[in-house]
């Protein structure tokens, strides 16, 4: 695929998700936002750190692709 197309595609998906929309490709799957809350990370040496909340983009495949 053309690099310009892939860049434009990722920009459109990112823009739509940042505006609160999901991006669905029929029979393929959906790109959507996933929010992870802040949490405590406990290390083996006893340290505890607060991990900040974050948002990420996830792809959920259509059911027909998940079942093999």
C-alpha cells in the first residue's frame, strides 16, 4: 500500500476517535477508544508507583474473524 494512503487513513481514524466516534468497517471490525484508569503498580522490591490514566486506540475484529 501507498505510505500516503496509510498515513491519511490513520489520521482519519485518530481524528474520528478523538472526537468521540468509533470507526466501523463492515465485516472487518471496529476501531474505538479504550480508557484505562489510574492504578497502583507494586514492584517486587516494595516500591509503589501510581500509573497515570491513559487512552488508546484498539481494534475489535468482527465476530466472523474472531471465531476462526
